[in-house]
C-alpha cells in the first residue's frame, strides 16, 4: 500500500514492500420499497442532498461548452468525472482518481480509532459461530455528518453526482481494513428475501473507494462476471473472474439489482486482502 502521511501504528510507506493492509470505504445505496420502482422518490427534507455544491467538485473549462439553462436544482457548470465500464454483467463502473490521496488519508484517520471486527447479516440457521471466517475484516460505520473534516461529505456528494442516486438513499459509510489473509467470501450486497426474510428496502448498488494501494492481492472480485463459473462448481473462496486491484483514490460502483429490481445473480462479489 502506498499511503503517504498516515501516522502512528498505521505507518504505511511509499516504498515497494509488501504491505499489510488494504483500506477501503464502502457505501450502499438502497431502493426504498422492496423490489419497487421508487428509486428517486424520496421524502421531503433531504434537500441538502440535492443542493448543488459544485464548488466542491472538479469543474471543467465551461467556455468549451454551451451551457443549458438549468432547473432549480441543476448545476450552472459542467462536472467531469472520468469512468471506465468494467462490465455490463454485473454493471460495474470504475472511477480512476475519484478521491485525492489526502482525502483517503483523512478518511483512514477518521476510521482508525473505531475499527471493530466486521459482522455479517445472518441467514436462517446461521450463527456467529458457524459463519466465522466468512468475513474477517475490521471496520466502522461513519456517516458523512460525523466526519468533522468534511471529507466524507465531499465524497458522498461526488458519489451522488456520479451515480445520480440521491444522498438520502445512501447508508452510512463502512470504512474497512483488510489485513493479510483477511477477506469477505463471495456474497451479494443485496438481501435475497428467500434467505433473509422480508426486507423493507433493498440495496441496489455499492460504491467502493480504495483508500490505499496494495503491492499484491487485495482484489475485489466478481467470480460470475458475464455468467462465467456459474455451473455450481465454484468454491466460494476461489480467486477467479473479473478482478479489480485497489489503487488509492479509485472508486468502483456496481449494481446488485437488475433494472427490474430483482437481484442480479452475477453481482456476487468477493473481497480479498
Ligand atoms: C428481471 O429480469 C431478469 C433478467 O432479464 C429476468 O430473468 C427476471 O425473470 C426478471 N424478473 C422479474 C420479476 O421481472
């Protein structure tokens, strides 16, 4: 990992050794109303999430564009956020240099005192004991408003812009640390009601922001990309399929739901250190 000014026990360096941590921040977006089509129906009072704050974002040279007149909640400038489509099955989009190194380090700083072993949502018949080892990272939930440095506020706003999913539909950030050999075995970020019981809302998408570089490993993996490896022989710990290597400041958005609101079978995801 290459994280510059991280202090104390988190003394990650810029030289090329094998580094012990992958840090990432994850935000889930939910769809209100289970399997509904109410993506953009939100309650009153979330105007904060809609108010443009383009001064916090990179804006390109406006002289190059003929700006359109905007609605009350539109922007009077052009925002440029580069992205690369990694796959259509699952829908996965990569955002290089989504955050600066300073922003990443600031987020690590916010998280580092609160890290606790990550937990799992349990299915019927599962207990903490018989699911031990499935998810071994440590992490902490932090909402944008709890971050006094306002870094998460800026990041959340930018994610909302990039995805056009209102901030009010995001859960708190989960800031995670994966040490060597830690992982989160293959899982869906959405909750299948057949396994987890009725859900009030559903997670539609996840956005990961990598806070550190890694020398080796640390991939986020989509083993069923484009329908591959779905013949039933896939072991939930295998390292196959589309792999995304963490690079500090880069973002990854993927959708766990299809456009008709049902869980996308190929959106199963696996995180490694
Ligand atoms: C949703 O779309 C998928 C893929 O096209 C399809 O297999 C599935 O049956 C659809 N589900 C519903 C409830 O429409």
